């Protein structure tokens, strides 16, 4: 096989490999956002740096979202103070701890597999409490129930009790059995 034939062969294989990895993604879209005041501002300001998929599983109070939005502004997101207020209220209403979406099964936090960041944002826990849960889980194994989770030293039990309905204690092996 001469150099030209070899080059054509390699190029063909490269194109096939590329198409094989890209075609499954064709037509996939960002998750749909709920309608409401602040949606357009959120899409304009927040999707400049990241996609909408970052919203999946995140549930925070209005104060929590205000902190996130302020952090994004400090990192360079461009928004007026009116836009910031609208975005914060939109996020709190649609992705808040008590939002309709937050009460759904998909908003549950899998305490036996979640990262500290996911625990903090999903359950409204302090970063130190979320890190303590992950540390305890890594040292002692999965949590069977709320009582087992309450054994983590230093946890804010009041905050934990407030979010108990959003905690899922199942594990990957539990899901494989069903």
C-alpha cells in the first residue's frame, strides 16, 4: 500500500470514528426550562459559560441562589442588578428547596453516592456538613436510613431533618436488583 492509499485509509477510519462518536449526540437538546419571569435573563446571562444541565439536581433557597449568582457575577458574568434579582427569584422559584420540581423523585439526593457538593446543594447543608457525610460514608460504608446518617459527628441535625424527604438511601446495587 503506497502512502496515498494509506493516508486515505487512515482518513476514512478517522471520519468514521468521529461520526460514530458525534452522531449519537445529534438532536439532543438542553433540558427545557420552566416558563416565568427571569427565564430569558437566566438563559442570556448564565448559558454564556455553561449549559443548562448544571441545573439538574440543584435545589437551593433564594439566599443560596443569590450567593451562586453573585459568585458568577464576580467571575465575569454580565448582568444588571435588575437581571440579578430576576434570575435569583427565577432560580429560587423553579429550583428552590421547596419548588414543585424539588419535591419530585428526580430531586432526591442519593446520600450513598453523592459528592459533598451535591449533598450541600441538594440538601441545603453547609459545606462542612456535606464533607463530614462523605468522609463518614467512606470510612464506615453506606447509610441504611436516617438514623444511620444522624450518627455522623457534628452534623446540623435540624438542617438534616428539614431535608429528610429529599434523601434517597438506595445504592447502585439496590437499583440493579429492581
